[in-house]
């Protein structure tokens, strides 16, 4: 990603929302390929419209315990990066790293022990999300920002993307406290009651609040 605080709009399910997110200033778009998600898109559908997005768009496939699909997506060039959001272990990460895939590992943070030995994931790109039993993200729950901030300060080699419970109203506080490399939002910018559609006004406010947070002091 580029320098400065970057914004990823995740759970995009259609081309119109993708293009609106880019118009609002999003730096990356996330597409969920996990069948258990309300925001899931299928591979056949993705092949129809992802290639039609503007050149240079950072397209990230969100996967949950789907390493084979991840490798297929990476090798096909349909996406630029993978985001592992399940129970993928160090061996899975090592296999993807050895294959040359660009990926991030999402960590559902319960406490400080969740963040121990980050080097085992074979990637500097880490996504911090809130832990919730039985869920693999997208819950709208918020993790401990102070804990994330301590990790960021003590691990400058890691590129941390903060996720979980972020909204247009709180993202500026999150950026000022944590100083993440990027922020990731899904439910916080959705049309009320519809996880498959994004709200243009919410997306634009989120991007503006995130990117201006440090400028505001």
C-alpha cells in the first residue's frame, strides 16, 4: 500500500459499490470468498466483474481456511493480495510465502498472548480484529486499541491493519491511538440492515475521517 494511513473497504459484493468506494478515496477493496459470510461472492461471479475495475486497484481476497482457493486466486491474477482470516497455521502461511503470494494474516485478538511471535506468520502484514467465539470477523466488535497501539510501537517491522468495529464516527480516534498502517471496514459502512450493500455517504465519511485523523493533531 501507499504511504500514510490507508483505507480498505471490505465485503464488497458488486461493481457499483466497488467503484463508489474508489471514488470516495479507498486505497484497497476486500472481496470475501468465505461461504459462511453474508458478504460472500463466488469465484465465477468475481471473474465477471473484478477484472473490469480500474487498473492499479488493490484487490484483496478475504479467505477463511481456504489455502487452495487462495493460491488459485493469487496465481490467476484476479486479486493482488490475500487476507487469511481463519485458523490458518504457520505451515499454511509458509506454503503461501514459498509460493510467492502476497498475503496478510488476520489475528482475532483476545489478549496480549494473541500477538506473540508475529514472525511465525511469514508476513509483515497483520490484520488485528476483535475476538468473538465462533466468528471469523465482520462482527462489528472492537478490539483493545491500547493493546494494538503497544504492539505497533514495539514492532515497527510489522504493517498493521486495524479492523473490527470501526465506523466513520470512531475511526479518527482509532488512528490517533493505534497509528496503524491501514484501517479496514465492512459493517461500519454498510446500508442499514443489508450486509451486501455499502452506503456511499458512510464510505466517504470513513475515508475522510481516517485520512485526516493525524492531520487534525
